[in-house]
C-alpha cells in the first residue's frame, strides 16, 4: 500500500467569545473524524480577539449594541442556539460574557501537549458559553485550566511570559491581512474558508487539501463574527 508521509496543516483562528466559533469547531472536528487521512492532518489553534481592550459585559448587551437592535440580537441568538443544538452544544446567552480574551489565548499558547491544549480549548468554550464562567480574570481561567488538565507549571508560564502575548498579537496580524471574520480556516496555506460551515463543507475542504484539487481560492463564507468586532 502506498503511504503519504506528508503532513497537512489546518490553521484555525477563533475567539472564545465568538458565538459561531464553538459551532464551527464542533463541525470541523466531525469532518476531521470522518476524514480517512486524519492522521496526516495537524491543526494549529490561532488566536484572535474580537474585543481588544474591551471591559467585560453581558453578551446580550454586546450583541444589541453591535447588531443595532434588540430584535436583531434575539434573532441571532435564536439562530446560534439552533445551530448549537444540532451539534450537541448548549448556548446560555443569559449568562455569557463578552470582552477581551487575551489571557485565555495566552493560556492556550502556554500548553505544549496537544491533547491537553484541545481539552482546554473545549473547556473555555463550554465553561463560558454554557456555564457562564468568566474568561476575564485569572482565578476563573485557572479553575477552567485545571479542570482541563493543565499543569500548574503551564499556568505560571502563561502569566509570566511576555513572548506568549507577542505570539497572540502575531496571530492577529497575520489573519487581519486575509480574513474577514472568525472562525477562519486556512488549509495548508493554500486556500481558506470562514464561518460555521457544514461538516460536509469542511470534509470537502479536507479532501481538496489532501488530493491537491484545483478550484476557487476562497470557499463559501458561513456564519461568522466580523474581525472588526461586528457579527
């Protein structure tokens, strides 16, 4: 049997206060799990903050302001909740918070172990989206991190390292040049797609990446949060 030793890389930019990012994450994971060559795919978790230097506030208030009206905010929340339910995710907008997620991204950057990092990312979404936990103070973040198996050493490194903050800023600069919203996916630095696409669309992109299929540079854009902070 002919083997393909090449490694393929998928870079994913997202923010833990982006309502669409958790849905997109779950749909991409479903596609990757069904992809026959998943062992040849490495996923890079990239950082982007929708609300740099923004004080924490209730998510509902932030959506009303960003979308311009309470009705628009309610319609969006209902749509996100429906998308979430179809992926087994529970969105509790009444307790969700919005703000600058710098420390959450830095904490993820501090973890080297891939399985622990993935566990932490999932915990950040679940604890903030379903449980109403804050991502904006370090005591709360440490609780979430420890529940995901992050070591005390990694947590100390997160709070003491200036390099990790620079890595977050580097991620943000790189996606701002090409992306228009998060979540944003780049497949092997060859083509990109954004938003909460269907699992079938993600699977199609994985196949395109693996088999080198030619086609449009940019795939369809799905539901996303604008990189300028607008949904």
